[in-house]
C-alpha cells in the first residue's frame, strides 16, 4: 500500500513506503510477489529491478539467472526486445525499440558489473570470477562488441605511452 494509506506514516506492518522518522525500522520499497519493481517519471518508464528470474536464452546461452538485475533506460522500448530485461547487475540501455538490446558479446559470467547497450552495440565493465564460492581469483574486465572502439579522449594534446609491467598494461597520457 502507498504512503498515503497510513495516517502519520507510523510503520504499520504490511505497509512499506513512507515511514515516520521515529519508527525504528527501515523504509522498504518492496514487492513480495514474483514481479519486477518498475520506476516511472513524467508518465514514462525509466527503470526496472528484476525479481528472482531466469532468462530462457541470452546470446544463445540457455537458462541465464537474472535475479536482481537492474535496468535504467529512457523508455520501455528495451523491454520489447529479447530477453526483455537487463543483462547484468546494472544495465544502461539507450531508448527506442530497435538496437538498444544488443546481445552479441554477452557471456554468462557478466553478472557483477555494468552492461551498456545502444546503437546496436554492447559493452561490459565489471568482474569475472575464476572459481566459484569466493575461492578463486577475480579479473576486472572491459569488454565490448560490434563496431565499438575503446578510446581515451583527451582535452589537451600529448603523447601516450603503454608499458607492460608483468602482464599489466600501464597506459599513460
């Protein structure tokens, strides 16, 4: 129920939005059903948090868990394109009904990071776990697909140098 439904907003059990500051429990924006939480502004869709769910297919990979993945986008055009939801913990998608849900390049390990889609391209910045259960190493990954380029724009002229320091590339401009 919405905050206007409880006189004084005093945190009655079963009411989740609009606690009184004197109430010793956290504010909860909540849905206990198997449905997403959607956010709208100016009568336009803006964001979604997935419930516990699995996509049947994402870039040909079957049964992709997408629990709690969050989408931010200017409109709901993204949701009309498969898999009809965000690809990682945070997904920033361009608006429109075409080209903003590019799956090419996605891999199932792309969970804990940020996915970017738009202009028929896809990219990811985040972690890749090597080993399960917190026992393996973690790589930090920058991945992109399609016709994107990795660039480091500079506002002032200068030369860049790249040094290989034991398998770690140090780029300085």
